[in-house]
């Protein structure tokens, strides 16, 4: 016996990826529906070998459905997620709307699976920010061994994190650099993204941090440990898919780089590719389409007593969004609903 699954926002990048991953991981589905706004009504999307025609989210009745994977913005989520939850359908939400609600669990299954039982508070589970998700997968096993005190992270985030329009903007600006008269002014981003990097993701806050940087701090504390100090600089780079992070951690206990490498090799969801030679590391291009979070460049930080550096790369449309949501659904089915 399987589950009745609704994918909300099925025509977007993340929604389509959710459908792909549900099929790839052979999630036990008895029935699946692709939901979208009325302007996308009738659009066809793929679920394995099956083609689904999107149905109207506004008119959909969630009663009798087990799980709804939401991949729409916060405004639409605010309107429709409570309706689904009230109808008895467990919502797994990819927007930022519920991440900081103390009554709603924020889950990365490799890190805090025990939080799954708190879904009963509001029948809603939050999916973390893409940049946070991949980082905490690596932090957790190191924290369990040596207790992390402080994290300094710089991100190199792909344009797919901003949606299809951002992908198009990078592509068109890149082409326009080579064709006189076809230059493309920035619309999605405040500055040109082609052949450039922009140290600005989401809105600026009074502290001087951007909202994206604040998210990494708040979410790491909620998912891993509130005592960890985090400071982040988040940068948009001209890469289509795949987020990268340069991470520096300071631990309470000394942790040798070789032991850290061994710990990460054994950790769930992680693949270590760390050879000190040309090409002995993973870049965003190589991670696209993969489920893993890749860790490279593991080395001691000799400027402090208990410091480590590492490089972290993952497909942001997968582990940073769709994959993590499906993994939450798998965890929910395995630990709570127990139908599949």
C-alpha cells in the first residue's frame, strides 16, 4: 500500500525535480497529482514514464491525500498550505514561510530525523534553505565528534536558486557579451551576473547581513545546535546549477584532518573526493543530477587551535530543495505514517 502524493508548483524547477526524484527513488506512490496555478493549468510534466497534466491548485481538495510537497513561493504557501494541513494532508514546504516557526520542525533527515514527530503540531514540515541544507549535512558528524563552536562560511550560489528567469538572464547576458547590440540589462539581479559575482542574495537587513546570510545562521542553530556561532557571506556566481561553499569550523576538541576525512566518509549523504592533486576535488558542474553532498579540500586551519577548512558542493535543486523534501517524505512514511 502506497501514498497519495500532491506536488504543488509542479511546473517550476523544484516541482519538476520533486517529480523526477520521487520516480528515481521509487517512492511508494499509489496516486500522484501535479498542481499549479491557473496560468499553468494543463501544462504537462513528467513522473517517470508517466505524463501528468497539471490541475488547478485553487480548486483542489486535499482531503484524503497523504502528503503534499510544496514548491511555490511564500505567498501561495501561506494561502494553500494551511488548507492542505487542515484537510489532514501533511505539508512539506520548500518556501521560507514556516522555517522559523518554533512549532514547525525544520528537517534535514541526515541531521535531525528525530524532529519528524513534531509535524503533528501543525501538520506542516519545513524544508531548509538550499545553502543551509548541504552545509549542515557536513557539520553534524563533525559536531558529534568534536563540538563545533563557530562556523565561517562563504557561499558561491548558482542562479537556479533564483528560478527560471535567472537562468535565462545568465544565458542571455552571456550570449549578449559576444553579439553587439544584443546586450541584456539586469532584471532579476541588481547587477550583471554573466562573467561577474554578486555579494548580495535576498534583501539587506539592518545588521548589514542579507536575508540569505541570516537564514544560514538561524537555520543552522535550529537544525544542529543553537550554541553554534555562524557568520556567512553569500555570493551569487555565474553557474547554472550547483552551490559551493568554503567552510571554516572551530571546534571545542582538536580534530585531526585525517580523522575528519574518515568521519565525513562514513557520514550519510556525503561523498568525500579529496585528493591533493590537479582535479582532486568536486566542482558544481560535476555535482549536477547527483544526490550527494560532496566534500573536498579538507585541511587543518593552523591559525587557531582547533580549526578545519573544507569545500562543500551540492546540486541545489536536489539536496538544497527537492531531494531533501522527498527524503523528509520518506522519513515521514518510515517513522510515522508507515503505509509504504
